[in-house]
């Protein structure tokens, strides 16, 4: 039987205090279409970053490649609006920053390190199943700045079924945590990893930390792209974050795709 957990976030006052400890602002919604949309709307209107948008549920949540992201009450849905976090050409590297932040946040909730791993490009796995997803979106703001949004979904008390890749949640693994505790840990881990990233100049450090936590390096994987599936050996990441796949006597650098072990 799963442990009984308190669902939902507590007061806005508590969230504001938690965010402020890490030099973030925060806006909380009981229900919203998409926290990513709210964060991007905020950036377009104000141009101000370092602002979290958190919801108890989303009615129009989405994942990578336009996929629907199941967003019922009980999990954490949070999007971080950033202004000029790096050159726009390096915006995709924020996915690795986010993955490390979520990994560290979940680890702080008493999850065993051996049970956690990272899956390229930006999933966090618990016992080999998907615990969290990340969606990076962005664009040029009216004043020429780069507005980036990092959407994070963490399965706290429930998870979707019938997904292409197996999913799980913290409660299923016996981890008793509230969404508020997850947010507090996430905000702290994001601040430290954004500092390490240093507007893109510190990606070498982020890359090294990601590789050390990655699942499947040196083993066989398949990478599914729009109209193709490539099978080979996972060789790690290049210096920009592309997946290195050895197959047919060569090594290919892949920038987008879905990995299966």
C-alpha cells in the first residue's frame, strides 16, 4: 500500500519564502493550462527572469515534441522563467542543467543514489523508470534579450500508465514527500546548477556531472527519430551535449531523439 501523502502545495506565503531563499520569485496557481505558457507570457510582458510558475495541476501540460503531459493534482509542475541564461544558440544545454537540478533535488529527499540515473536528453529515472520530464522553450524578447523557460514535472504521488517508456513516482518507491518539499529542493538545486553553468561558460562542468550520473554509457541503445531508428553503443556526450552513438564502424553525434535501452 502506498503511504498517504498530503496533496498539493501549501500557502503562497510559504512558496514565496522558499523561492526567495534562492533569489527567485514565484507565482502559484491551483490550476492552469500550462506553467510554461505562463512563464513565457511573463517574460514577454516584463522581460524579467528568475521567476517560478508553479501549479497544483495543469489542464494543458505538454512534453517534448508536443506530447501531452499528464498533470493531475498530486505532482509538482513548475516552470522557471530566465532572462539571458546563456547565448540563445546554447539554450538546449539548459536541459542538462535542469536534469542535474532535479536529480539533486530528488536525491535530497532520501532517494538512494544507486536508484537514480539520467537519460538523454533530459529525463530523470528512478529504478529505471521515468520520474521526471523537462521541456525547454524560449525565444527572442521584444528588447532583443533571450527569454528561456524550463518546465519541470516531477511525479510525486502518481504517474501515467501506458507510456512509451515506463514511468514511476516517489510514493511508489516509498519516498514520503510533499510537492512543497520537492519545490524547495528543486529551487535550491537549480540555483546552484545555474551558478555552475555560468551563462554557458561552465557547461564543461555540467557535462561531466551529467555523464557521471547517466544510465547506459558503454551499452547498447536505440535512438528513435522522426522517421528512423538508429541502434548502436552509447559513447557519452560531445562537448556541446550531443549524444555520441557508435554504429556501423563510425560515431554519430545526435542532437535530438528518444533513447531506449
